[in-house]
């Protein structure tokens, strides 16, 4: 499994520190059919907001992002 890019790891770490990792994983899992649309929006926003292209790549395969959010041994 890919560990994601620096921006994705930062977002995941922030969500986990805020205690929202599990909630974010469940929400992403519930709305995974819409993840492709989110990925495309990430690619569109990439030139304006740094790291959004990386998040878009992760949203193309939401199972990896869900696993990152649930992983207890997340490297920081």
C-alpha cells in the first residue's frame, strides 16, 4: 500500500490528532462512490492549493486513504 504523499500524511495526522480519524474513515467509506468526483476536484484545485493533487490521487483509491486513517502505527 502506498503511504500517500507528504500533504496526505499531514492531513491524516491532523485528523488523527483531532480525534477525527475514525469519523473521517467512516465518512469516506460511506461516500466512496463520490470519491472519484472529489479526486477530480482535487486535481482542479492543485494549481491553487498545494497538496490537493496528492489528495486527489489518494481519493482515486479511497481504500488506501481509509486504511491510513485507521492505521494505529501511522508514521509521522
